[in-house]
């Protein structure tokens, strides 16, 4: 199989970068994840993630009861947690050096700029497909529209796209849409899976 035509689509949170949502955000408020989910606004984050609202809107509506909190300290706590998962910076560097085409496909907010500022993911992959802006704005994986948009934007057949994502439903949806998919578990596992698909790096 000639892998020079294959295009890698990387999820970001808990695939390349640590996701603050599950542990760090609840801990900031002195809550468990279950407790935070019970009191946060049911749609505020989703609207921010889809580019329908901005950061000011998110902070205003973050809690259902409208309680106040230190926005600046909270955001800094989130940014402090952004970091590469073990081995991912090295693996993406090897893939980039080998000339493989890589793009990001992420359900994430305008805070992607904070990740870029800290980790410089654009060294390896283009921030092409984001739920908050660009050609995928307003669409979130696992919606099939995401994959159709990617194929159209990249002018590539669906079978030449490979989604790498830590969430199994996203991978399953990609495969159903005609892409290849890798359910991310670790950098070593991803490296092995790519080599089995014929990638060299």
C-alpha cells in the first residue's frame, strides 16, 4: 500500500494533549467530575465548542445557577494542564520528518490557540478541522458531515483519510463513513498500528 497518499487526521484532547476536563477542572472547584456535571450549564461548553459563543459567554453561563468564580485563575489552571501525552511529541516529529501529511480534527473551543501557543502543534499538523471555526465549524465528531468536509477540503477520497482518536465512537463513525480509523490508546500503540498500515518513519 502506498502510504504517501494517506492523510492522518489527529484528534487533540487525550490523543495528543492532556485533557483538563475530567480531573483538573473539577478539582479546581473542589468537586468530583460527577458533581461538576450536575451543576454546570448543560449547553454552555457545547456552544463555545461549536463557535456559537465566546469565552465571555462561557464564563457567564458556566454554572446553571450563575455563580461567580475567578475566570483568570481557572483558565490558567486549564492551560497549565495542557501538555503532550507520553511519546506523542516524539512520534509526531518522526511522522512530520518522514513527510506524512497531518491535520488536526478536533471538537474543541477557541482555546485551541492556547494549546498552540504552549505546545506549537503546528510544527507537525495543520489546525484545519475544528468544531469552533474553519470548514468544520458547527460540526462535531462523530457526525458524518465532519468526514465529508475533510474529504472535500483536502480534495482526497475518504479511503485516503485516517482518523486517530481516543474516542471509539468517533473512530467507528469515521470507518462507517469510509475512512480508516485508529482508536488511540498510547503513542507506542499508535506507532505500531501505523507501521502495520505500512507507514515508515
